[in-house]
C-alpha cells in the first residue's frame, strides 16, 4: 500500500525539483526526504528522479505519478472531510474553477460570507479559461465551476448563478461623457479596445452588434487585452472605449474616471452559471455552497452586476 506521507514528500520534491526545498516545506531533514523517496521508488518498482549536471529531474515514471499523487492526496482529504461531516460538522476544502471576470468579483465575497457561516470550510478560487472549467471538474481538480455558457455535457449539473450586465465605458473627459446615449452607428467612429476572442463579454457584444448589421471589421479596433481591469484603466486614461462587465468597471465608475455610455437598443446581458459533476461522492460543503449562493441574504451581492 502506498504511504500518503511519502506521496506528499514526492509532490513537494517533484514540484521544486529539490530535496532540500522539500525538506524546508515539510520541516524534515534532507536525509529523511531522500529516505522517503527511496522507499516509494522501491514500493512502486520505478525510479522517480534522476540527477544530472543541471540538477534534479523527474523521470517518465515521476511525471506520470505526479497528477495521480495530487489526486490521491485530494481524495484522502475529501474522505476525512466526509467522515467529519457525519458528525454534523460542515468541513472541507472547496475548489471553484472560475472563468469569468464578473464571477471573480462576486465569488470572493460569497466565499467570505460562507466561511463566516461555516468556519471549517476553506475555499480556493481557481482562475482559468472557459475551455478549462469542465475539464478541471471532470478531472476532480475542482468541485464547482463558474462560466458564462450553458454546459449540458454528460455527467454535469448546472444552475443559474446571476445575470451579468455589460456596459460601454468611456473616459470622464470623452466627448460621449456628456451624452445621454449614443446610436449603434456612432460606435463606428471611435477607437475600440476589446477583450480576447474567447472572452464572454466579447461574445455578448458581437451578438448585439450583428443585430444592428455591425461586424468587428466595421469597428476601429486598435487594442486587444486579456484582462478587464487593464481595459478599464486604459479607457480611463483616455485611450478609446470598450464594453466590459459592470462589475469590472464599478470602482472606476465610483471614482468618476470613466462613465457608462448607454447604447440605444442594445441589450447587453448574459447569464453566469455554476456547474458541478452530477455523479459525486458525498460532499456536504459543496452541497451547502451550491444552495448558499441563492440564499436571500446574498441577493445584494447578486444584484451588484446590474446597472443602477
């Protein structure tokens, strides 16, 4: 039987490629680390590390073992959490994969409130791209996922999380700052900053533009940025206009360095979803958080995405 302590030693040594660093992390001596690795290699019948002039390296066996070692350690922790839950305690470590900017604004506050109610639960928010949320769930690297498209794959369960509002922003000294609204045709006359092609806000914008016979080629796009906060600051500095989640622009709006510019006949909203594996081992922390997001006490947070 594989010793979990030795697996932990292997993980630290494999990720730092240093027995001395692993010893520091685990508060052990370097000879103890070496002993654990030798015993693990003997039990598995393989060599996990090789030394060369450039230092320590993982063998092919070591590279194959590393993800399995992580999985076994996670499962052992989840088993302990499940047993503790039988004592009416809600304990555990929730890992939430989040691919949306708006979700990253709301989730930390929800996690804070959840921890106040259930102090034995730790929450980790994993930032990732939309294409990586479901794989992280299916590979059991995450318990829950947040994304801006409805996933209906086999083995997944999904629920509405909140509605995100996308707004057009311009700097406070932009000519549009004093206007009540702009027409869709006006969008053709200003420099634009856009999110990357996979961003949900960009997809919402494209859908609305098509309704008004406008394509990306019609816009004066001079910059693409893969970060909503960077876009807001660039707009505030006077470089172009952009469509972003209202949550991402909220601080800049309050500082009055950017303004929201309504676009006539534009309806820029999108649903944000929470997803999980449908077939799941009992995990009370996940179950409780799944329901907690729609606790009436959290209505104020879920409404933050809306325009005033």
